C-alpha cells in the first residue's frame, strides 16, 4: 500500500465512517425525545434513518476490508505521519462507538423502565376493576335482602 491513492482512500473511508458513527450517535441520543413524546410515526422515521446509516457503515466496512484484513501490514506500509493520522481517526471512531453504545444502553434502560411502569399501571387498573366487581356483587346480594324483607 505504498501508493498515496491508497492512503487517501483509507483516510477518506475512515473519515466517512467516523462521520456516519457520529450521525448514528446523534440519532441515538434523539431517541429518548421521540420515546417521551410517544409518536410512533416519528419513531418509525428515526429507526429508518438509523437503518440507512447502518447500511452506509456496512458498505464502508466492506470497502475497508481491503485494508483491515491485514491491518498490521496496512499500518506498516504507511509513512509515520500517515500512521499517526490513521491512528487518530481509529481512536476517534472508537470513542464515538463507545458513546453510541452508552446511548443505546441508556435508551434500552429508559424503554425498560417505561415498559415496567406501563405494566404496573395495567395491573393496577385490572386489580381495580376486579375490586369494583367484587363490591358490585356484594351490593347486589345485600340489595336483594332488603327487597325480600329479610332484614
């Protein structure tokens, strides 16, 4: 990989990948607002945008395969300034991916808490209806006694 064209392609692919991961992170952070608003249409749009970015990342990953299959050889073939540039890009990507994972975990925790709260609300309503039915049955039986003149 001694050609400058290869170096340009590698750095361009890595820079593009970094940009895509940053966009994915931004979308991931926006999920919470969408979840809180509860709009299913907005959520579907957000998921579609995330999927489009993921598809771009997969395509970039395929193109990077030429370089990453033997990463050590790729790096060894680069002049020292280019190694530092590539290393910085890779470190930046790793940092963004770490933030993305944290954001996705936070979204997952938020959704789990919302799901659990909704389940508790549903149980509460169901238990309340059962209690009302139980009192209604008692009232009907008691009302029958008064009509029969037993008490």
